[in-house]
C-alpha cells in the first residue's frame, strides 16, 4: 500500500469516527405537524427547538446531547423539539470541534437553536447559535422532526 493510499484510509477512518454512528430516526408525521405549530409550552415547562437546515449534501450525522444525555443525531434538514423543566440546560453538538450552549429556560418560554454545520478538513464542524422564532419557523418548513432518545 502506498503512503498516499494509507493516508487516505486513515483520513476516512478518522472522519467516520468523528461524525458518530447511527441514523437520524424521524418522528411520526403527525408529531412533526404538531411541532411545527410552535404552540406554547405546557404548564410549568419550557420548549427548546434545535434545528439543522444544512443541505442534503451535508449528510453527516451529528450526535446531540441535552444535559449530558444522548438525545440522538441530526442529519440534514432535521430538528428536535424538547419540553424541559425550568432551569439551566446544556446542549452539545459533537463534531471534531464540539459546540455547546447553555439555555436558562423559564417556564412558558420557547428557545430556538440553529445547529450550523460547516466543513473542516474532510470532517464536519458545528456551531450552536440562538436565533429568533421567525428564523426557526421559516427553516422548519423544510425540516423533519426527529425522535429523541430520552
């Protein structure tokens, strides 16, 4: 095996390991339709949306955690909707350069987070950014709700 082939194999192995395993499991269509209505949270809860609107060509699966719990993975044009108790919540998007964000959730409020996916040296990068409702509403039109592992 040539040095060039060995390097190519090593890069592929590293990229595969860094992007995580698994597939993004979609929620039922009825749950997606309901989540897109963006209704207020239930009594005593807050809601967090995390969406990823990257093009389908960005097919990497990116693991996401909430408060240290594995919630599943995102893929292109997918999103999560979580009902959470009031308080501090840590979201982490795990790529080669992990991105984290703390949400200080208040009961009755909804929070919107964009998982911005980029391309590093043959591997995905991610950045979590808090955005407004309108930005989220527009982007959810082309996204599909994911089932959380929680």
